[in-house]
């Protein structure tokens, strides 16, 4: 079920989304790469978090599961995919 993601960290992220009041939860994969998790259909929670960090959404490419943000200097592409039917796993920002 967890694939390349760390089971305990991923289960903790699911717990934070379901029981806690978090809209976005962090987890890591087996290579220690940072990922974010949101409930399916709630990408706006991640977009809001990125806005608070100073990034502006430039493009939302649903066909390729890609968000493009700009921090005022350069564009950054963020990819996401469905995870366990109820969640969306988002690659961590560069």
C-alpha cells in the first residue's frame, strides 16, 4: 500500500489529515525526499500553503498532474498523483 513511502510517516500524515485539523501533511519516501499529502480534491490546501511561502500559482495542468508556481524569480513545477484512493501525494518543493 505504501510503495516507496515510509509506512509510519505516511500513516501519521493520514492521521493528521483525518483526525487532526491539518489540510496538508508532510511525509518522506525511502530516499528521504519530502512529499506533501492532501485529501483527494483538496489541492487548494497545498496551493494556499505555497502562497503563504511566497509562491504564486501560475498554471494548474490537470492533464499532466502538474502545478507551476513562481516565486518572483523563476518557475517551479510540482507534480502530484493519487495515493490510496482518498489522498493526493505531492512532490516536495525543490
